[in-house]
């Protein structure tokens, strides 16, 4: 608006001088000043029609804990745009079957009530109001930048304090400014992007001991180098050596090759560590819940780094039974994050329930991570996490499984 006012005053001044002094030069300059706005408006219209946009939303936080949201703008016109502005709205897409803070109470959709950000009433008290739809806060990210003629630019913004879950980023309009910054034109974008926001993962010190690595357990994956006693998988075939057991001789190959061939069996790799998620996350405050999932992600990825397969075990409060997810690769952990949203977690006596639910199965190390943000390993207390200091505490943590 200030640029427009300055331009109008300048054009009026040039016209006044042209009339007073009867100057052809100033008169031509005044005519150019009058014709320039229509040209700039046409330039914006043409640039808007030749512009393409793509919304990008990173599911992983940056080092500072913030999530990057960006808009990839391709300016296919021959005109320079002094500024391109966009407003991106971020809102959570929660499952209606669950009801933690900021989620919808199952079965009630009549009235709408917005919970203030400072609201701290317990879930039990809020559940006493049967016909309320609890709405989560929507974040807005403003991004801007310049787009040269024929250039492809990325407008980047960041958003913090995003809880773990399914989020949607939406950009409806894009504001384009001409090369002088006098006029702007809105372009409909209608870009939407749904992304599963994952908890932050921090550096930590986790070591897998020999007992955990070599503990014999049933598994569908076999160690590529370590010998074992599982006849289902052959690690290597070699000639007979003194001291080899007779039950290791491959008699068919030996008869075919006219010499004794010994088969080295492979060792199956099972999930020898169980990480018990002893918490009702619905009853936790927002900061505590964020810290809870960050520790789960950090410990689980730390175990994967040590090539330590493990189970993530939780109690399904609705079905009144244990569930577990085997984590052998990063994709398994990603599947867990997508799956856990479907359940309402509860608390129980995991040592007792695990033996009843999964009879005959054992583990070497049991890690308990409870609702009070206390971490135990085989009954030994390790650390009590503090929301806001999880990164520093995970860096100091020494966990041997």
C-alpha cells in the first residue's frame, strides 16, 4: 500500500510539472507512468497462469526440533516477481476412535467446543461431558521469497511443537507481487499434503551385549556370518574336517561329489529385547506425551543401529490384551507409528501378561518405559526424563541390553 501511494504521488507530481512547464519530456514520462500499472497487472496475470506449485512437508524434525514446510514454485513466465507469499495451515487429522488431548471423543458429534491452549482439565472430567467435539489447534506457517524469470524456487518455513500423528498441510492461495512491488495478485493453489509426523530421534548410547546377540530364539531372519544349529538355513558348504559331527554331513552332496561335504547351519536372529510401553498416553499432558514418544523412537532406533531386533509391546485398553510389533528394520518402526494410532493404550503388569499372551516365548532384556517417564532395564532404574530436556538426557544415557 505504501508503494502504491508513493507511485501515485510521484506520477501526479510528474503530471503537474509537465502541465506547468509544458514539457514534452515530463509529459511522455507521465504517460509511461499511467500505462505502467496495466502492464504490471497483465504481467501478474500471465505469470500466475504459467506458475506451478508443489507443497512439501517433511515428516522428520530438523536438528532444532522444528518441522520443515516448503512450497516449490516454478515460474515459467519471462517476468520477474519481486515477492511470492504463501500461508500454509497445519492441522492434525486424528482418529475418531481415540480421545487424548485435542482428539475427538468417540461416538459424539453433536456440539463443537474449542479447547484453549492453556486448558488443563483431566480427561476423566472432560469425558463427563458426553456431546463435545474437542478440536486441536491449527498452526499457520507464513513463507515468502523471490521468483526470477523461468526459475524454480523453494519457499521454506518451519513449524514447531507438532505432536506425533497424522497431519495435513494445506495451501489455498499464493500472492504474487510485480517487479516493483506495487500490485499483487492471488493465485489459487489448492495444495494439500498429508504426512505422518514422527517423533524426534536423538543421539544416545545403546550397546547390545553378546548374550543378547547370541541368544537362541526363533526367527525368520538368519545371521549372515554366525554359525548355529538351525537346519532350516544353510550358511556354508565345505569339506569335512577332523572333529566335525556326523549329523552335519550332507550325505546327498557327499555321494554326488565322492567326498564328505559338511553343511554349516545358520543361527536364527530373534527379537531378544522387549520394550514395554507402560503408559496411557491419553491421560498425559502434551509436553509429557511428546517426550514419551521421542524416547520410544530414540531407544528403538538405537537398538536398530546395534542390529538388535526387538519387540515394541503395548496394552490395548479396549481389547484388554497385549499387542506387539517386531522391529527388524526401519520400515517395521514406520509401520508401528502408523499402527499405534489405532489403539487406546493402557497400563498393566507386563511381566505377568506377556507370559500369558505369548506362551513359551522369552526375551533376554526387558525395557520398561512408563507413564511417569521413568526408564527401567531388567528392573534397574536408569533415568527419569524431563520434558524439554529429552535430547540432553538421551545423550547422557548409557543402556546395555
